[in-house]
């Protein structure tokens, strides 16, 4: 199975921060146990792949264009 990256660098940072914040709030008791859902954005950020983006046909990853082939001599 080939997973194509669909998470860009800014999206990755936001996911890591939000996930860590949710987990921290859950550990400190500021929010309920549901704060452990912060694991999901952290895992998707580390994988550089979001299944929801795949289903919706979205991507925040910049498009990589292959270098142009030099003319044959």
C-alpha cells in the first residue's frame, strides 16, 4: 500500500501543537478524558498523511514537480 503524503509543514506543526495541548489538558484534568483524542493529530502529523484529507481529496502538501528532462544529444 502506497500512502501519498498530504500534510504540509505548517499543517504538521499545527497538528503537533494542538494534539500536545489536548493531551496536556487531559493529563492536568482541565478537560475530560476526551482530550486524549489529541493522539490522533499527533499520529497523522508523524505519518504525514491524513485519512480524512484522502477521503475529501484535500492536501496541504506542496506539489513536487519533477525536474525537466534535458534534451537528448
